[in-house]
C-alpha cells in the first residue's frame, strides 16, 4: 500500500518519511507505467534537498522524469548524483555509474541521439547489478527499438527475446 502510505506522509507534512517510503519500494513498482504520474505528483511535494538526499531517490525520480519525457528536469536532477561519487565501495561505484549510463541512454534516446543511446545502454548492461532488472529491461527495450530503426530485425528480435526471458526469470509482468 505504498501509494496510500506516501499520500498520508505528504498530508502529514512529512516529506522525509514520504521519500523514505518511495526509496524503500521495489524498483518496478514506482517505474510501472501507471505509477510514473503518481511519482511525479509526489515530486511536487518533496523539497529539492529531500529529492537529492540519496542516490536511490535521484535515480528513481530521474527514471520517472525521463520516461515522462521531461528530459531537462531529469538532467538537472541527475547532476546531483555526482555528490555521492566516489561511492564507499568499488561495487557501489560501479553500480551507480551503470545506473547513470542507463539513464543517459534513456535521455539520449529521448533526444533522438541513437548513437549515444546505444553506447550508453550497451555500457550500462555490462555493469548493471542483477537486482536492477527493471533498468536492464528498459535498456534492452531501447536497444531493440534502435535496432528496428537501423533495420536490423534479427538484432531487434534477439534483444526482445532477451528482455522477455529476463522478465520471466524475475517474475516481472511489466
């Protein structure tokens, strides 16, 4: 009941609690198509310092903004990720950079820069942690779309198969 909990926290004028609830949710829940508008609505009530208080919140809200084609706003928020670098461990550093690459791929695709989108998404897929399967699926989808645009139907089919297999493996209905 994430939606209700966040709404109650916002009504109680507790944006930090609302942010903690969003941050603690499963990745696929806030990134589901029907929830993007909800995330963006909540964003209006969260102070900027709260939105940029953790890498996870930055990344979640950047995905929501990017998927809603609010590319400039996503860029501005994504710039806040740099204050968390370098990360405490090599693994965390690699994961943050891979998520940054995936987001850059989405934003480049939104701006029509197919070459940069392809490079960022391919690079992200190498290092994205396995638990970031929602982000992996978006990268695979972007790469599949770009393959179709290039006329490479065989590559598009393979990427789509990989995406469906990943979704089935992790039980993601999206």
